[in-house]
C-alpha cells in the first residue's frame, strides 16, 4: 500500500512533467506550421513595366502581411503561354498552398489551370481570365467599368456633331470587347457618334499610324478613346505631331509617356487600373481561402480616373509612379 | 469520546498522518509554484514589454537622429551654397555675358560635386518663378508642362523665410525626372528687392528614408514610418495599402502622442495588439513611429514562459519526491511507536523499545513509551516473583506432613512387635519408617524422580500393611520409562492414605491398593486404585472439599494434592476420581511429562 502510493505519486509527477513538455513542444510546433506557401505566375516579370511592377509589389506586400512564402515565376514575354503552361505544371509539382495566376491566354491556359484545380490547390486568377469558370476567385479590373469611365468622360464634351473614334488593342480579346462595350455604355446617347473602331495589336507605331489615318479620314474627329496603353500612347503621339489641340484623347493605363502627355494636355484624362490592389487582393483572397473563409467569385480591384491636376496628389503619385531602386 | 471524533481536523481528512502530510505538502508546493509562475510570467511580460518599448524607442530615436543629421547636412550645404553668393549673382545681377558664364560654371561645378559625392542626393537646383534655373550638372531642364505656382512646396519656400521640408513626393518640376524624393527648399533673397526671388532646393533620395526606416533591427512584421506635423505621410512601407484603403494607420493617435512615448493598440479584429513608439524630431517636426507586433515582441516571453513552466514542473517533481521522503522520515517514529504499541497491546513486552534518534516531540513520546513499558515490565516481573513466592509458601504449607497419629500408631506397633519378639518385623517397619521420615524431612526439593515418590508411597504402604496385617495388600506397577521423570513430591502418599482410611479401612475383607504408573503421550498417568467401599455420587462430588479433609483424618489430603498439582503444573492438570460404591475408587493423576518449571514461570 505504502509503496503503491509512492509510485503513484511519482507517476503523477512524471505524467505532469510530460504533459507540460508536450504542451511546450506542441506550442513550438504550431508556431512553425502556420506558414503557407504561394506561387505567383504572372504573364511576365518586367521591371520597367509599371503595371507588372505594381502588381508584384502588391503580391509581395500581401504575402509578407499574411506571413506566406512567396515564389514568383514568369515567362520571358507576355504572350508566351506555352512557357507559362510549363511553369504551371512545375508549380503544381511544388504543391504550394495556393497558386496565383495571370493567364497568358484566354483559351490555351485553361487546360493547365484545370490541372491546378484538379490537384486540389486553390487557384486565384489575377488581372485576366480564362474561358472556363474554374478558379476559386478572379480578381480583375472591371473592364466594362474601365471603358465606361472613359465614355462617361467623353460624353461631357460630345455634341451632335461629334466624331468619336475608338482605338482598341487586340480585336476579339476579352478586354478589348469589354472595354469597348463600356465606352459605348458611358457615351450613352452619343454612342452613335462613334465613327470608327480600329485595333493596333498593342503596337505603338500601328496605333500612331491608325490615328494618322483616322485624322485624315475624319478631319472633324474630336473625341478619341484608347483602350490600352499602346493604343492611347500611339494616338497621342500622332495627335501631338499634328498639333490637333481640338482632339480630346482619353487613355487607359499609365506610363511615364502617358503621364507626360497628360501634363502636356494631349490627354484629357487617363483611367488607370490598380494593379497593386489587384495583386494584394489576390494574395489576401488566397489567405482567406486557406483560412476556410468564403471569398467572392469575382473581385473588382477598381479603377481610378486621373486628370492633369490630380497626377501629383499624395494618393495618385503612388499609383502612377512605382518606387524604383536606383 | 465519539463527539470529539466527529469534530473536523486536518488529520481527519486522510487515513494516515503520512498521507495527510503528503497531500498538504503537495498542495503547498503546487500553490507556491502556481503563485511563483503567475508572478514570474506577469513580471516577464512586463519586463519584455518594457525592454521592447525601451529598445524600439531607442531605435526610433536613432532613426530620427539620423534623419536630423541628414537634414542638417543638407541645410548646411544649402546655406553654404546660398551664402557663397554666386547663386544670387547669377540670378539677380546683371553681368557681362562672360562673367555670367563664369558664375554659372562655378555653380554647376559646385552642384555636380554635391550630386556626385552624395548618392543620397537626387537633385540640387535653383529655380526662379521666372523659370530661370540651374539644375544638377546643367543638363536637366524644367518640366515645361508644370506651372510653378501650382507646386505647393515651391510657393511655400519662395514666400517663407528659412527652409521647408516636403513630404515624400514625385519630383515633377524637373523634366523627365519623376524621382521619389523629399525636398528641402529655401528661398533665395534678391538683394535688390529684399524679397525672395528664387528657390534653392535639394532633393533627398527617398531611398535614403526607406533604408533608414527599413534597416532597423526591429522584429519581423514590424516597421517604421514617418509622418510630418500635419499627419502627411513622409514615408510608410505600406503607403500603397493606406492609399488604397486596404489598411489604416493610427495617424491621429500618433499625432496626439508626446515625443518618446508609446501606446499599444488592441485591434480586436486581428486579436493582437501593436506597439507604437513615437519619436518627434525637434528639427523637422517629423514623427518617426516604430510599429511592432506585441506577439512578435512576446516571442521571447513565450520561450521564457515555457522555460519557467518546465522548471516548475521539474521542481514540482523533485519537491514531490522530497515530500514523500520527508513525510516518510517524519512519520517513521510515529509508525514505529504505533507498531510497538500494537505489540504491547498484545501483551508482548519483549523488544518493544522504540529507537530514539533525537529529542523531538515524537521521540520524547517514544522515550516516555519506552520508560512506561520498562516500568510495566518491571512491575510484571515483580508481580510474577511475588506470585511465585506466594505459591511456593502455599505449596510448602500444603505439603503433607507425616501424620502424628500415624507416627504414634507406627511406633506403638513397633513397640508391640518388639515386645512380641518379632525382631524381623521390627527391623522392617523401623527401616520403612526411617525411610519415610528421611524422605519427608530431607526433601527440600519440590521435585523428585518418580521412583523416589513411588518408594515413598511404598514405604508408607509397607508400614500400613504391617499394621493392618491381613487387611491390606498392595501392588506397585510403574513403567520403567517414566521412573526417572521428575514430578512434585508428596502426591501419591496422601492418595494412598486416603484410599486406606476411606476405602479399605471400612471394608470387611482384605483390601488391595494398586499404584499404576505409565506414560501416555506427553503425559504421565499415575493411578491409585483401591477396592474399598467406594463412594457415592455425593461423596465423589465433595471429594475436593477442604472441610472434608479437615473434618477427617490426617489434615492434609486430596484437596491439598489437587491444589499443589494445579499450582505447579497449571489448571489443566490434576486429579480425577472414579468410584463405584462397594467396588472401590480409582484416583488418576495426570501431569505433564518432561515438565520444566521455567516453561510456565521463572521460579527457581
């Protein structure tokens, strides 16, 4: 009896000690386990392109905020979907907690995006979409809205005599279609004043030439909408060269050249997407998915109208001029 | 007694003192440990927080000092350049073209030197509202699309005296520049008008601030940001998030904060608070704010806590073991005392002494117990001795003496025989009497060999046979193997005497007395058998009555024999009478074989 009690007490002490040890190590283990990994595959990593730079900045910041391990891989060029597909396969093999993808192609990326979904890894599409609705969530700029802001702005200056031209980027691309739709929507009753819609295939020179042609064809043209940076800048170059102060140009996206055209007054306004927010929201959505929270199927990262006098406001500076290490 | 038992005491909680002690020890230890843990953890938390705030505030102050020293340096440069006079000369004095170019050259060289020497200076320039300018090495131009009146800081510097410092911004006054900078501007007085006629400014590379704020060794997930007096952000690593409304910063609280103070937020949504440490620069009015996750700062705390808990657990274990050890050690004397008492309770006084180790209460209790048992033992010994003495004297008193009548009768018989000339008979009887007398006188020893006792009875019978002539016959049949056994003396003769006087004497015919002795197991059986008149039931019952003995014949008798046997051998032994009226009586003596007196008591 006496011996039993003694051993029982010793056991109790030992068990208590072990339990405490267990708690101690369990605590430690849990601290290490909380880290999620995420792979981001943009169309391209281009330090000189503000859009990608800001998008990646947003992704990086959100990853840091959510304490995630981030890997970014991308093809050399924006339209190299084959290379991107190979990278997707590689990423699936790494079995990360989530994959963020900016699909290079609306159609060609789809089968590979499916592979991500099939392997059970959450897929978040950023900036662009694919032709099947398989991603957990899609974070894009509302392209219709983007066009609508342009159209809305132009409508203020539209008259019955107006001649409006739209310079698109790639004919048949989803963004081009949606943005054009938005412009038409924004113009409202002046939609029928659109005299021409041309496409520059995302080429400055082609856009420039197209604008030159338009100015010849429609000498009274007074409103021009560029649907992306290439088309807008190309058009602005032509207009500047011709000295046509009477033509109001609106553009989408920003670049230094675009801002300078804005400062010069060639551009009336530019509508910019918010790639930083896009990237940030993308990773945040991933974090929330991994936390078991519900995330909306589509998230709009918003757009911003920038006019000549709002370029250098505190807020817009950051959107327009990414900080560059020199 | 029972009323007392029901009262609650600590000891009544558990069955044994040891368990009680153990449980109370454990309780004490656990409570002490818990209190110790709570206090240490709380103290650690305080200390860690104190150290953290101390550390971060020192860090933040350092950042602030660094910035101040930069600004100081920049101000020195601007003062130096402005006081050099060349700038004023170039801007406001009308000079011959050659001299103008010379001055311009000097200024540009100076600017170039500064820009090239200092990586942290992006631009250095002089600009007038009339759009005269010298920028860096002279290659840069003003941005023709920017009207200077619209540039806030330019206007401010132009109108104010002393230097101004902007928040971080994109430098768009210079064409194609668009660098992120912090601008230090100063109006340049036109000596002719007495008013500022231009602005000298130095652009501090934003990277400098970024590096200063980021190259600090704060914990992970912490950051440093800078706001100016108005709450405008000079630098914030998450500026984008703030502008996009994805995050909020506690700028108002920071602005309310005194210098070198801190506050802790408790963002409920995130569950963990943040430590804001604020340092205000007297020079710039900027507030450098360090923000750190409390949870990150408390990382060490968690480890320390774990160590505490672990140590406490180990100590607890050791303390428990020690408690068991101590409880056992303390209660051992009590247990020994208890065991001893149990023995004494059973009546065993041998080897019950408790070992005395010290002079504690328990040991003095043991000591008293020892004294008590010794005293009891002594008293018992004394008692036994006295009892023995008493018994011995009783035995002596009870020992049968030669009946004087018998002696007288025998002597009378001898005389008669002598007168009748029966010498032979006289010799026999006299020698038998002599033997009888010798034995009766000489035996101081209570115990004698059985054969001697039988001889004694034999001598008696010889005399009686001669006296009663034809009336008495006797036979002695004692087994050889018990002849040497020692028994108490003078037990057979009284029985024989009894048989003669109560059995044979009244018998008309010749009587026979047989003495039979044999061993039976551990007992010796001695029988005195007569064929006398026998006894009826009533007589048999009253055989041991003392009165009967005294009433009768020889004074001693059966009763005394019985008493002596019992006194000597114990109550289970003694005499047994069987008698049939008219046929005779058999007295059986049962006594133990190989009896040692020491076996029962300590008499000598």
